[in-house]
């Protein structure tokens, strides 16, 4: 059984290893300073990069995190502190349903309620759509992490005269923060590569634009456009863009882990 668990663990990591190896083989040759500093070149011209798409992806992730993380963490805290109540059960069920909603359906609804009333595509609409997709995942992760916190810690804070809301925010939430950060990173990793919602909201932009009220470029959109093109040079750029997209998620994950570890490590010391 121990051997089987080792085999299962190895098989669980094989898909990621195969993806990374293939991306490095197919896209590493196109990774150079120009890829991060230059705009896309027209068909027939060599070189070029995805500077606008990289910046656009970071902007969309920032908007999504601003929308999704506070709502998801607050909802998860409510579900953990009021488990068993009818409203909490309803919110938990609807959160699970929303978590399984296809991304293209989210894109259509975002287009109907955000893009169509405004009369134009925008980075703000794309970021909100991605943020809504983050909410259920952050909610459920926050709830589970808070439930792991021992009740004795909550009882000790209440016995010292802490109000319940202050106990939840300053004691319980802070204790569960490492797990919540991990859940937030998983949510960011999920939405960072979403393409369907951005097709209906951010739309893409071949030019440099950082305005959240205008269409904006993004790595998933640029990868999609290049991947379905008949040009080999664009295919190489698409593989390079996919490699950079994974790299962005990896850097965010490592930075958050290090920040969380240093904070709690110094507190313990």
C-alpha cells in the first residue's frame, strides 16, 4: 500500500511535468527580452513580443483579486461561524453550484450585464467576470480552513472578553491565514488562464492599453489567437506565452508563500 501511494503521488505530478517539459521545448526558443518588452509584430515580420498581453493579464488578475478575495473570504468566514443555519446552507449550496458553472456561461452573463449596458468591452468587465469565478473557490477554502482552527482558541478569546466579531477577525481568521492564502492562490491560478470569459468582456487589444474602461490584451486571448493561426512563428509565440503564463502563476505562488512563512515564522520566534 505504501508503494501504491508513492506511485499515485508520482502519477499525480506527471501531467504537470509533461506540460512544463513540452512548453519549455516548444516555447523557450521564443523567450527573450524582446518578448517582454515589445508589442506583437504583423504577419511576415520576425520578432515581436507580448508586452501588452503580459501587462493586461496582471491588470485583469489584480481586478479579479480585488473583487473576488474580500467577498470570498467574508462569505467563507460567515459559513464557518454560522454553520447549520438555513441561510448558511443555502449560500454553501449556491456557492458549490457557481463553482461548477462553465466559464463560457459566466462570460455570456458578464457580457449581458456589464458589456452590453456600457456599450463597449473593457478590462473592468473582464476582471469582474474573473473575480466572480474566484468567489466560490475562495469561499469554500476559507470555510474549511476556519473549521480546522480548534474551538479552544475561540473559547479562550471569548473568555478574555473579546467580542465574537473581533475574535473571528483577529484570532480565527489570522490563525487560518496560511490556508486561506493557499486557497486564494489556487483561485488566482484558475482564473489567470481563463479565456472564454475574456472573449466576451476584455475582448483583446493589439495595441498598448492599460485603461480598465477599454478593451485590453491578455495572455490567454493572445495565445488563443496565435494558436489557431496558420503561421508557425505565431505558434511559437503561443507556446512562449503559455510558458510565461505558468511562470506568472508560479511567481505569485512563491511570493505569497514566502511572505506568509516569514510573517508567521517571525511571530513564532
